[in-house]
């Protein structure tokens, strides 16, 4: 998680990414029973010379408290940019061009965030937690308010652990400052909590390790320290970008079991992963991204056992899962498109064995299309002209 110290430095460097001219503010706010997170028609652009690269191009999905959503897709499909947009932590050349990110903290705090609305925060300095006031569009919050949401109500595990940590500060300083800055507890308790958090993610001898600097840790250990930091404040929402890629399988299992506990306490989790085994073990629903768009949404068993979109079929065909011995891998032919020159029609058509002229080559299939139109939780949708909607 970005530490407060790092946050301040970032602020000086970071240009505001939110385009106040974004037009999608026109969508009405969801009611108090809305999902914990509701992403609506999110568009993120990068400038490349005179070209606009549409890294995220109309992404929508919902996440309910106590559930985990896997975001899968090939490298470059826009998973990280989507995740970072939720917290408005994008590179300087990125621009959120449109969309809404409704965060309904109250949905998570019913049973999840044990700090919300409690008067037992000795380090609280009277700072009110305004997170429980109903759904708020994170793309339209002021930067000060956004900084309160980041790290406290929403934790993020970054794809690159070093990016989230300050190399010049010990873990003790970073973890305790994180708690103190967000007013979670007082100084004495902060250290205890920090040590416990490191122990929870399987860091051996946490009392000793807490005095080390990030660069003194192995990659896997750093990854675990970052997960500990992201979960310190018991956020209502955790965004985890490939949280287990840098760790070995035993630690991976330990981390996943910990995340299961976190989820069972009511935290909603967005999990970006290349590992479909991780999705199967841990996630309730899956969204599949291709070239900056969601092409299929379904419950995890539906998606992994009976994928409908030809791209999802190809993605599963090119992945190895435990128990797959003997199954021939069938990688998807070709490469994803240049996002500044997306093909007309279905962006997947140059690689799709089922593509049919003229429709696939001229008309873009958009969700909801194939499936029952109800998306993730229980239902399914696929952005493909050839997937027939359920009766
Ligand atoms: N800083 C940047 N400048 C320009 N373009 C970028 C930048 N970061 C990302 N992109 C573009 O956005 C697209 C999506 O990138 P993103 O990092 O979200 O992919 P990803 O799905 O997370 O891939 P991976 O699985 O490799 O992590 C990339 O294809 C790239 O073209
Ligand atoms: S819309 Fe056409 S090209 Fe696209 S995935 Fe479906 S069949 Fe293939
Ligand atoms: Mg990524």
C-alpha cells in the first residue's frame, strides 16, 4: 500500500488524472443497497504521440461485500490499468476519460470493516470516517478525500511490491505510520498490530523482521509485507494485482487462505490473476478482459467449466491447471491488437476461428449479450455475436 510519506511525494509529482469534463456523471447514483463496488463504463486513455491508446474501453462490473472477483486476461489487456483507475493511481500520461466508480462503503462495513463508525480509535484525532455515507463516485472525490479512502477503506496490493514501499523506511515505520495516519489506533497499539500483520502473512520472526528495510527482504517476503500493509486497516475492499506471482506455492496457499479469511469477514476482493487455479480456488466470479474490454462475465465454475466467449475458450485452452496432465495446450493464435488501432467490429475477430463476415468484422458486440444478462453473481454474459442468449 502506498504509505502516507510516499503519498505526499506522489502528490507533488502526480498530475490530477481525473478529467472533470468526463461525461458519464450523467448516470444516476446507486441506492444504499448497491454493491460494495460498481464500476460503470470506465474509459482510460494514454497519449502516444498523436495517438490515443484506449487501454480501458468501457469496463463495467459489480462486486458485493464478502465476495471475490477475478479479473483475467492476456498481458496488456488492461487489468492493472483498470485496478489502478479505481484508486486513481495512474501514470502521468494516463487520463480517465469517462466512467463512474461507485464505492458503497456501507455495504462492506455491515460486517467487514471493523473500524467504521466506531468510537474506539485513540489515534483518530477526531477525524470522521465519512466512508459509510452511501455510494460515492470515487472518480469525483477531491484528492484529500480520496487519500483517506486509499489505504483505509480500500487496500491495494500492487503488481510490483517495491512500488508500494518506501525503500528508505523500515517496515516498522511504514506500517505504524500507515495506521497512525489513518487514525486507526495509537502509537503503542500500532506496533503490536504491525507485528501481528506480518505474522499473519507468514513472515517468520515478525518482531525482528519489522526492523528491516524492504530492500533487505526477498521478493516473496516483500510481497507478503505489502499484503500485510494493504490489510492493516481491515479495508472494506481489497484490490490485489497478482498478489501471489512472486511467491512459492506453499506461501501462495498461505496467502490465499489468509485472503479467504479476509473475504469471510466481509471484505470484497478484486483479484487480478494469470493463474486460473487461483481464480478457481478463491474467486466467486470472473470477468475476462480482452483489449481493454470485458468480454465475458460469469460465476467462477460457469466460466472455468463452460466458457462461452471464444476468447475465454482460448484463454482456458492455453492454461495449465492441476489435474490437466495429458491435455494438449491450445494457445490462441496471433497477438492482441494495438490499442491505438483496435480492429473494427469485434476486437478479437482477427484471432477468432468462429469469426463470420460481415457482422463480426463491422459491428462491435457489447455486454450484455450472450447469456442471461445478469452478469457475475449467478448469471453470465458474453460479448460475442455467436453466443446465443439463454432463454
Ligand atoms: N505507462 C504507460 N504508458 C503507455 N501505455 C501504457 C502504460 N501502462 C499501460 N499502458 C498500456 O495499457 C495497456 C494495458 O496495460 P495493463 O498494465 O493494464 O495490462 P495488464 O492486463 O495488467 O497486463 P499484465 O498481465 O502484463 O500485467 C497496455 O497494453 C499498454 O499498452
Ligand atoms: S463476435 Fe465474432 S469474432 Fe468476436 S468472438 Fe464472437 S464469433 Fe469471434
Ligand atoms: Mg498487470
